[in-house]
């Protein structure tokens, strides 16, 4: 297990390295931010000063090495727009995003999992079909379309809720609903198929045939075993807490990390974009790592077979 | 040994063995110091238990794998690396026939396309010539044009092996390495396919290395036989000599399992135990733990493959060497 | 009730399940057929030049909301015909989807084959890239690349091609490794074939079915990503238009002319829904494990 954990950890670190390299290459090679940030008629000396202030006049590998060193020191550079530490700019947005994504995640779990279990237990019933149709609709409608639809109904037509901004908890209702619906749909489908898979296993039939009451079979055997694959999808959703809200934040003008990213991309604020990328990479990699380790603990077969 | 078609000296090949995570890394010596020579048009039978390294030896001789030690020369030229274009060109002159013909054929291409593929690969002839050649090859192995239009899974096992053989013969190679070509077939088919191999040998004078665990199959087709045990050749000689006067106790055990050769009333020698783990070889003679006539020397000293008598006979056994050195009529 | 569902859950042969709402599947298939056909013949069916501005007919509603036959789907803020723009948007989205899917399959398959063929550290590097691609949310990567490299259509298609390449790479690599380990591929190599011959003529045809299934999954996903990016204003740029770009544009007229936004939204959602329904139906029919 120690070796398994170590191997997974090494892979996670490599992935983060690739992310940093990717971010660096794409963002640095693609143009001259000095021309973007300063107006076109800024004197050349001002541009040069700008470039040397941000180290943009150095050879690319020097810039990369500097960047790596700075990351190791926890310093990700200053935002070109705001002139403040980019990490600080990003970090102050995290709670704003979490204020959307955590309640949405709770909705996912509270609605998605029971709906999936019920659908699986009543396979092919009207309930099953209803849940599945709802689930398919829920995750095939793009989030930005769903969000705008809700705005149209609840803000424009009914006038009940604000259409954008983040001034009060009223403002959070529509974005949370939008985020929650899609996730709940995915989770319901996933839960249903995990349950069906387990219910089809011979040991479930055996338990049932041996005379164990069906309710007990479900609680004691089916649910715990179906929970193992669920770890993957729930871990993925936790990793998406920050990254998953880009479109929804844009629709509802919610000033979180996603909106910051879009704004920074538009204004080519390189340090902030890299910072967001890095932050998202760390959360995704960490959640994947935790899922892998948890999986290894829950299911010994994975631990033995998966270390090659 | 000038003029030999294929010459291999001191071949060795080890495969690393995946052990536990913190365990010592060990390896399997699949082939351990083997020398082989084969003349044009000659057939050498290679016999031994499964796992004795005979298939690995076949792959080494074809240059499919790089030996850890020793070297292979084909027609007086050193075998190129299997990544080189020269190696690929050499395939027109040496071919492999597989144990599992279904696995060796692409399930999605017709038989005729696959038989003609070596011609395409080596750029031999134009489309019309290739087509005629494919028909001739199919006829040679006893298949019709209709068979050529089929897919591999639509043929029987024996027919598939004929297809593989036809494909191997497409470029008129000088050497065929046949790796257990009949062991996957029904017993009733085996004889037919053996006969086919013998026909081809006579018609084309192609040299063959015929690998099998079954001495019965090998004795009909081979001029010479080499017996392998745990990565080494323990006895080698002309087929008749090996069959009628086996010197090595292991060969004797193998021969005694062939009913038609066994002398009347002779007891069948049954070997005790399994072949030892190739990753953990016994000291001295590899065969001594199972040998019915092992002496004390055998557990310490490794016997060398030495010439014994005339007609190219060689044997690696202390006892056989001792018997041979005794003056005639001493007993 | 519980007892009955039990017996159903326990009989896990697909034959025992009643055909699940084939009507919906038929509708989904019909919708997709219309969708793709529209894209193919777009130039011949549009009633108006989609760029033609008619300020007198600004924001005229579609039929059913008081609109006229002249503009059955209404007009936008500049009086441009919605139907024509919608048809062209569909064409754009489908073209981008097809191009990106094909390109992604090509790149991914090639990398998978390269990894399987060369092994060693090159394989490890490709595996690290696959890990990276699978770990990072695609939208985030796309955002980063797009705004910095620019907005030409070619760049956009190439970028979207990165979506899903790691799936093809994984599949191609594992199938090629298993083909190489024993069997027909090594047999052909042993005939003296160049590795390219082996991959092109033998391994690719043998893995094509799996890859094509992957492509049918990728195609709608790419259209959705394209829509999302175009909605943010970072994808297809005016004067070109795509479904997502239309939604983004219509957002400004949400209160006054909701149809500008609703039409393309409906088209995208129905497309994704149809693909999903058909996919589920196929899986239920062909997969014995009833997922």
C-alpha cells in the first residue's frame, strides 16, 4: 500500500509539472502582453520597462526556471491589471465560488444519489423512466442554456429573483440551482448504473435466494458495494468545485474564480491566469489522488492489480 | 563450419522476472549458452519440455530477439538488429510458422490477401503475378481458390495452418522455423500437416528448424535432433542415433515415451517431479534432481556438451562421457 | 412492488427488458438526421442573406408570438433573419464538430500507436500528457489557450480537437500493445513489414470500430464545448456565427426578445438530448451488463 500510494503521488506530481509547463508555454509564447496592457502608443521605453519589470525580456528557459522557483517559494507573481499579488487576487475569489459550488454539491448528492438508487431498485418502472429522462435532460442541456432559461423564467417573467450579481443570498439561488441540476443528473445516472451492476452480481442473488429479506440485501450488500465506484464520481465532483462554475459564473455575473479567469484571459493577465490554472490543477490532482487512495483502501483488488 | 546456412554460437537470453516490490530482482535464463548450426536444406528437430527455451531459441535464431550473449550468422552474414531495414529485407529468406495459426492471421483480411502480403511487403512482382503466385501457393498447400476468398475463422485449424505455411513460403525462403506447428491441431490432422511439411521440404529443399515437445512428430521430418533441457542443448545427433541409442538420461526418458520406438519389454522411464524453476536452477547438471542415474559429481559439476563418437553426436552428461571413455569390451 | 422489481433486477438479460420508449429514440434519430442534413445543405435553404440588415423589422417575433411568415423564426436586433442565421450556425457547429473530432481521433490514435510502438520514456511522456489532459477540465485549458493564441477558425478547430484525444490515445495504445504482444501484428512484422505497414494495414482496421464508437461520443461533446466557448465570446467570432455565439448574442435581448436566445438554445439542447437518448438505447441493447 505504501508503494501504491507513493506511485500515485509521483504521478500526481508529474501531472502538476505538466500543467505548469503547459501553462507557461502557452501563455508566454503566444504574444506580447506589453502591447496588450499598455496602450498602443505607449513609448517603447515604457514597454521595455514593463517587460523587464515582469521578466519578459529574459530567455524563455530563464523565465520558466524563475517561474518554477517562484512557485516553489509560493510567489506566483503580480497581477498585471491590479498590480497586486496574483495569488491573493485569486484566493480572495475562492470563497465566492465555493459559496455557489458547495451548496450545489450538496444538492447533487441529496437529490442525485437517492434518485439513482430508487431508479435502480425499480428498474423499468415509471419512476425509473421518469428519473432517467429527467437525468438525461438535466445533463444534456448545457449549463449556460439552463441558467439563461432560469433567468428568463424567474427574473424576467416572474420577477422573483435577481438575474445576476452577488449582493445577497437571493442572488445565489439561481446559479446554485443551475449548477446543482446538472450534477444531480450525472450523479443519478451514475448511481443507478452502479446499483444495477451490483444487483446483477451472483452474491446478491445468492443472498436473496437464501432467504435474506430483500430490504436487508439492499442495505447490507448492494449499497455498500455500489458505494465503491461512487467514490470516483464524487471525488471528481469535489475536484470540480472550483473549476466547474466558469460558465455559470459568467451567466450570473457571479464574481468567483471562473469569472476572474475569463476576465483575465480577455485582458491577458498572465500571472492570474496561470495562478487559476495552477490552483485548479492542484485541486483536481489532489482529489484524484484521494480517490485513488480511497479506492485502494476500499477495494483491495485495485491495490494489487493497479500498480503496474 | 563453412557453408552452413545458419550458425549460432553461445546464445544466451534472460528475461527479467517481476518479483515483489522490495524483493531481489531475479531473472529467467530462457536460453543459456546454445550453439546451433544448420546446413542448406537440412532439418533440425528441436525437442524439449514446455518452458525449456526452445521457442526462445527459435526467436533468437530468426533475430526476432536480441541475444544477451553470442551471435547468429545467416548465410555468413551477422544477423542485423530487428529494427533495421536489412533485417526486414532478410525476412524474405527466413520465415516463422506459428503454433497458433488463428492468432497469426488478421481476422479481417481474406486468406488470399494474407498469403500475398509478403509479396507486397517485399515488392515482388506486379498485381497479376502476385495473384498467380498466391493461387500457386494455395494449391501447393492443398487449398483451392475458394478457400482464398474466405476469412481465417471460416477455415478449420488444419487449413489455417496451411495458410500460414503458404504465407511463409511466398517469398521462397531458405529457412523455416516451425514453432510447434502441429501441437494445436487435432491428432487426425497432425499427420496430414506433417506430410505437407515433408513434401515441401523435398520439393523446395528449404532448411527447417522444427520445434516440438513431441519426439514422435519430430522424428519423421528431422535429419538431426537436438534435445533441450532448461535452456541448454543436452544431446544432439542424427535422428536415428538419437532414437535408437539415446545417451543422455533425459533423452532416454523422452524416447521411451514414443511407443513405436520403444523396444519391446523395455520399461518406460517416467521422470519424477517437474522441471525445475528456470529462475532457480540447480547447481551442477540441471537435470540431476530428476535424473534416475545421477552420480555425486552431477550435483557439483556442470557437464559440457562434448562430442561423443562419430556422426556429429554430442552429449552433455558425466555418465555418458564416462561410458564412452571406457575401453571396448571392458565390461 | 418491491418484490416485483426484485425479480426484474435479477433477470439481467437484455432480451427480458421491454424495448424502452423506441418512439423517443425514433424522434431523436429523426432530429439528428434533420440537424446534419441542415448543416449539409445550409447554403441552399436559407431564405435570406444572414448578414442582411433590415432595421424596419428589428426584433420581430417568430410565428406564434405575433410574427409574420416573412421571418418565421423572427429577427434579431439588427433585423437579420433568425432562421437563416440558425441554419448557418448549425452548419458552423457541425463543421467544427466534425473537423475537431476527426483531427482529435487522428492525433490521439497516432500518439497511442507511437506510445505502444516505442515504449520507454516516450511512452511515459505520452502517458503523462494523457494524465494531464484527463485531469484538467477541458474548458479551463481551452480558455487559457484560446485567448492567447487568437481566434482564427483553424486554431479554434485544432484546440477543440484536443478534446478527447486522450481517449483515442488510451484505446489505441492498449489495443496496439495487445496486438503487438502476440498474434497477427507480430506475425506480419515477422514477414518483414515496416511498422507503418503493420499499423496502417492491420492494427488500425482492427481497432477502428472501437475508435469510431469513441468518436460518436466525442462529437456532441465537442459541439457543447464549442457552444460554451462561443457563448463566452471566446470561440467563433463575428461575422461568423455558431449556436453558442447566437446564445451569447441573444443574452443581451433576454427581456425584450427571448426568442433570439431560445432558438439556438433549443437546437443545442435537443441535439445533445438526442445523442444521449440514442447512446443509452444502444447501450441497453448491446451491452449485456445493462448499464
